[in-house]
């Protein structure tokens, strides 16, 4: 066994994976930077994450090689970074890679001056290319330092360059702009196979949230079709774990069949919300099943005993990608009764040769269960019973296999997405346990991740918190706490959200651009301070904040917040219209700004029950407040003795109070 390097003392599971490398790895910090300056050695900054397949490959091929490691140790100071812990550092060196080659990804490997300014960067290097890069860049650093310095200065200037528009159109948004944003996004949808055009296919849930929102506001059927075609295809595909629930990170093909098998908490939290919303709109039972199964997966495989959720599950086990999840025909037949096995082999499209590679089968299906049952000559009820029984047996058998590794650090922002998923599932399905589990998660986050002065930590691991929170931690948690208030009417959660929002306002604000930096002014200074503005697999923290400020403006009457939300969106007017799913959350805000929004105030003994009944409907432009206390501006002077009353308000003007859910829905949904 190799001698353990200093990463054996790291907190991050990803860094610990490199503890037996012969590379003399450092964590990011003053020790590594000081040594580089003292020895006048360039830095290697290698960034990855625990569930990253190609990170494991490069670790095995290059970082475990004694001769390669010896060269790295002699000529460089080598730093390993978990991008999930330090997305601020990752963003800087990812920008460097993209500026140099137009591409990015992980593993990310950057070469930098001792002060951190990069002069070269790339992603995965095969061993021969890595050896060549090490040799050439070390030689250049020693013999042609002015060239290296010039490259570092130019690259750093590019990283620091402000890509924000210099001229902002201050005019109010129009419905025509909202429609145009839809018209451009809908062109990216694959109406045959679902999802976005091309391959690989990432799920990008926020784009489908926008389409549901657009359908709600306009009645456009094509928008809803894009959602249902995509959600149906994803739920049938190999990207969805058919026997265990939960989604993998992305599909390598356009058919949703062959996933990258890692499972990420951030995907699953968002997809719980998306399928819950789609269920509210369509009442399709399959969407409810996906919500229930994905929650069951997260609770079974990612949950910390006190209520937080772990970050991810690796794609690989026993040095082989997907081994835990795939089946040979013989394996399935050994687990199930012959009659059940015959049905499952056909339903899951399994063959002796394998529907993937080397006799291995990825469980997926092409025919809806109802159609398959009829075709097979059995009732839908009987087929569902056989399918449930078979999946249970297969899951029990699979659990005997060697599991992929779990990255058991707990990230604030990803847990906030899971908290929101629980709350949206509760609203859609009405299961009291989902609300109880949401409260358990919220209490975990409050207990461990929020300091006494209301600052946030990003990471919890083995009972310890570390790393100051970034803008996504603050915004996603504050947003989740607002939703928790709307579901419980417990003002405690709204107060916590307001405290977090005040911290954002005080420590992240870029007043010059009416935006917010990704890092706090209390954080460690890096070579650049960046903004996160475009949506991706997670909505951009600035777009989340714009929604949050808009909502706070409604709940609290603080027009400064509302005005800031509008100005933030105006920075990206062109991008919102033209760039589809990558500005979808911004486009949803434009929908709210150009269509009526509603404040629903519910007061009285039955306020919660009435609120839950109303919120079981998909009402994305309604904000809820209520309870037994007039503790918010929207609730003042509205409590009536021995009555439960509901006020539907718009722009601070309220209709006469009503008492039934149907009356509320009529007021909200009237043309």
C-alpha cells in the first residue's frame, strides 16, 4: 500500500480518494501557495469531484504512476480541489480552459504562477499527453519565463473581463418579449425523443419549469407537450433507475438509454419538484410515481440520520462504470420466477447479448405500461402488481452487490434544492410525511449550516462545518425557507430567509451592475471575483435571487427589493429572449413581471388546511401568507373572529374576502 499523502487529512471524500497517490498533493491554501513562492515553482491545480468518472481514470492512469508523480513533485506544487466545495476556484480555472480551447469539463487541470494566475489549462489528459504537457510547461517556466508571464497576464485579464452588458435597456418588459423567449427556447426541444436536441442529453430542469410556467400563463399546448414528452421519455429511459428510483446525471445518447451512472443530489431534488409540478398540471399517475420513488431513493441512499442529504453516488464500482446497475439476462432469470422473468425481459428490452455492451443490459422500456400489459394479454392491474413485485426482488438482489462510493459531504445549496423538492411533493401529493421530512431537513440546515450571526457555511462533513457559503448557498436556502413558510405559515422560516437575504444584500452586492457577486466580501480574495448569471444544471444564483427579491417585495412590501429584481433582469434582456434554457429562470421572472401575480392571505383556525388545498393546484404566480396572527403587511387588519377568510390580492389591492377554494381558483384563473 502506498504511503498516504497529506490529503488523508482532508475533509472532502473526493480529496481523500487521492490520499494514496504518490503525488505530493496539497489542499488549496496558504501552505501550498507559500511553498510555490518560496521554491519558485509553478502550480498544478487539479479540480474534480467524487462522482466524476474521468477524474477516476486520470487518477488511475497518471496520478498513481510513480514516475509521473515524481516529475510532478519535483517541478510543481500540486493542489487538488473538490469543485463542489470550492466552485469559486473551479470557475476561475474553468474560465481559463474555455478561453484557451473553447471547452471545459472535469477533470480540470490548470497550470499557474505561484500567485495563482493561470498560464495553461485543459481537461482530461491521457498519460502520454500529460507527461508531454508537464515536460514542456516546466521547461518553458524555467527557460522562457517572460513568455509564461505574458500568457498568465493575458489569460488573467480575460478571466477578469466583465462580460456584463454596458448598456442596459431600462424599459419595462413586455409580453411580446416573453413570447419571443418561448419561441426561441421551444426550438431547442426534441419533440420526438424528449429533452433538448442532440446528445449527450442533460436534463436542465429549469427549462421545463419555464415551459410549465408558460403553459400556465398562456395556455400554449406546445409548451405542455414539450414537458410531457420529455418527462415521459426520461422516466422510461436508462437515465432513470427503474428499480431503485432516482436519476443519473445525464444520458450519453439521445435516447435517454445509456446514462453516466453517477447520481447527484442537485438533479434529483430539482426533478422531484419538476415531476410534482407536472403532476399538478396533468394528474398523470406516472409523475406521482417518479416523485415517490425518487424521494424513496434519496431517503434510502443519501440521507444523513439527522436529516441532511449527501452529495452524490459514484458511477463506478469495482473499477467499472455502471456495474452496480446493469444486469445480464441470466442474473435476472436467477432472481425472478420464470413467468415474471419472461415478462420483465421483454418489458425492459433485455437480450442475451445485452442491450448495452458485453451481455449487460440497462433497464429501460419503450412501451407505456398500459400498452405493454394489453399487448401481453394481462390486465394493467396485474402487470403493475408483477412489475412492483419483480422490481422489489431485483432491488433486494442488487443491494447485495458492492455499492458505488457515496460522497457523504452535505452541501447547503443542494440540500436546499432537496428541501424545495419535498415541499413541492407535499403540495402536489398531500403526503404529510413529506412535510415532516422537509422540516427535519430544514432544522438540520438551521442547526449546522447557519452561524449565530446568520452567516452560512457551505459544507458539513463528519460533524464539522467548513467553507463560507457562496451566493447559491444563500439564495437557494432563502428561497426554500420562503416556500416552507408558505406551506407552514410559521413566521420563523420567513424571518430566517429575510436574515439570509440581508446578508446577501450586505456582502454580495455589486451596486455598479445591479447584480450580486458569487463570493462574499468576507471570503478569501482570489484573482477574480465573478458573477453567476446563466442557468445551467442548477439555476444561476443571480436568477434565483431575482425571484426571491421579487417575492419578498410582495410579502413585505419592500419596493427596493422589487425594483432590484427588475433591474437585475434588465441586464440580460437580449439573453433572456435568445438563449433558451440557459436563461429560463430569468424568463420565468419576465412572465411574472408581465402577467398578474396574486397574494393569497388566509387567516383563521383552518388557514393551514385551506392553504394546503389551494396549493395542491399549480399556481406559480401566487404568493401565500396566513395563520392566526397579523404578522405581515399583507395580513394586517384582516383576521375575523371564529372565521377562516381568504383574501385574493393584486398590486396591494384585495378583493372582498371569500371562504371557499373554488372561489379563490375562480379569481386567480379567470381569463
